[in-house]
């Protein structure tokens, strides 16, 4: 999950979502390829770093969103795609702040869940905060964020539509009180689509054992696919198994896409770190999560420091550091460089490779540097290293954000408990799937 804070002004990226012949389909109607538009938010800069928390929340800078319909008659909503969350939720209370909400009073298929029902008592056990009973004896849910804000409301059943296929009885949160730290952000997003491994996640409720996405690096195309992804043009995926821990631990999210990070290379040089620093401890702290709801990648302090020092060493003579020890981009990224405004592109940068058990994620070129919007020092723009320090955010985990998943085919296989990846030009993948704009 990513951090709830004011977002930076960013380029608009338009992606698409395609549902492709799932093996465990809900009906014959869902067997055909179905397409929905998916894009990112463009929002202003502002706000302060989030307060410490042991868990990431659902947003950080750029968010991937999808529009779909639900209810009877159908209402269009916009939801953040988040592999780090379980419960999907929507804004339901009419308020001048929100331009995009779901109105349950207009839907004949909406059904609130009583707090006495088995659904409220048993099916919600994996949620971070277990639902309670509100004054109307409805199943009341609260979601808290790292910046001390929260949102709350009632759990309910509703019919969600994916293409031409309807999925009645889908459980979601109808949130009617509480606000995020960014009202403009809320005005553009109706809610959140949870895609982790929990029983209440959208992908599990829809009956898909597998989904994939491919995020384009620069242009306006991309794809998210539910079901099988066997294409002749897609090279074989390298898989890394999900880390399974049966007993509850205070700092381990058992329904996250948790993989085992085993090491990091910088231009082929492996950082000199013991493997134990990548392994969750007895409390569960130190897991590695693959998260579409977070933009950048965050590493625990000792690993981040080792990576930062090696990257700085290999960057000597290539670019000048910012030289401002008080500047920390987005509360966790303190390695920044000056790039002359007259320079048309970034120079050749060292390559960073994240080494997982059975797979490797290579981060190179522009994915390693992010330009700070609107910041100029003298005649230079400011770029920051796209790895951040988890310790500065008060989180006890490694988090692999979607910025470093660009131009990778990312497959989340719930049936076989694994994550697969392969390098691919995501704009070309979109064209091959007939999704080019």
C-alpha cells in the first residue's frame, strides 16, 4: 500500500485493462476479451511527510486507476488499483468535496451487511482492523492511513460489472465519513480496488486465479490482464515464489505479494550484505512486498544505505549531487542530483538489479532517476534516486513500487503462489493486444 499525502504534478499516462479468457471464469460471457480504460492521477504538489506507521497505506505520488460500473442501474466509478490492499471501497456519502462518488440510494442491487451476519463475523478476519457494529447494526469498517487520517463506513454487497459480465454479491466498503489529507485527490478518485491475496480482494471475489499488468515507461499505453497470458511474443517469465508464513506475526502481512529479496547489484557488483538483512525477523518485520499502490521502491535502512553509497561511488564524475543535506524528496529519498536544464537527456547511469529467489528485476536508465517537479537550482533541474529509505517513513518492510515495474510483464499467480516477470516493451505489448491509442 502507498502513502496518503498530497500528490505531485505528474505526466498523464493512459493504460488499459483487458480480461482474457480466465480458466476459472464466472460465466461463458466472460470468456471473450474485454477492455476497460485505466490511467493515472494528475494532482498538485503539497503536504507533509506521513507519520510513522508499521504498514504502508494505499497511495504515493502516481496512482494507477481504472473506471468500471456497478449497481443497478450502473454507476461509473474510478478506483485505484492496489495489489497491497484487500478490501475494495468506494466513497458513498454525497459531499461538495467529492465529484466522483457511488450513491447506494440509486441502486436496487445494493445491500448493506448486518454486523450479525457470518460475512461480517468471519470473512473479514484478514482485514487490518476487524469490523465492528455501528448504531444501525451494520458491519462497520475503518481503514487508517500512515498520516493519521482514516476513512470509515459500512460493508455491503453490490453488483460489479467487468465488461459485459456482472458479478453480483461482491463485498466492498461503502465509506461515508472521514477524509484523506488531500481533498482534491479524493475528488478525482471514487475509491480503491484491492488486489492482494485476501479472500475479500477483488481478484479473489471475481474468481480469477491469475492476473498480469504491463506499465509503459513513457508513452500512454499499457495493459492489465485478468486470466492467462500465453502469447508467442512474450518471452518466458521468471518466477519467484511467494513467502508463506502460517502463524500471525505483528509486522508481516500474510495476504501481501511477499517475495524473498536475496541481494542487490549495482552494475554487476553485488552489495556486501549478509543475506539475513533481507529475511523477515521473528516479528515479521523485513518482508518484501510487490505493490502496485506505491510508486517508488523503499528499502530498510542498512540495505538502502549500502545501495546509496555504492550508487554514489559509481556516479562520481557523471552528475553532481544536489548538496543540500536538508532536502529529502517525499520524506524518504535523500540522494538527489543536479542535471543542467540544457541537457536533453540523462547520461548513462549504473544499473541496479534486485535479486529475488528465482528472478531478477533490472532497473536502469530513467527508471533510476525522477525529476522533482518545479524544482530548479541555478541552471539545473533536480533528479532524485528512485529508491527510498523505509526507516525514514517508519515502515518495517521492503516495498517494490510500480515505477520499477515499468516495461516488465508482471504476473501474479494466486493458484501457484508465485510472481512472474519478464522484460517487454509495454507499448508494443499494447499494440499487439490491439490496445494502441
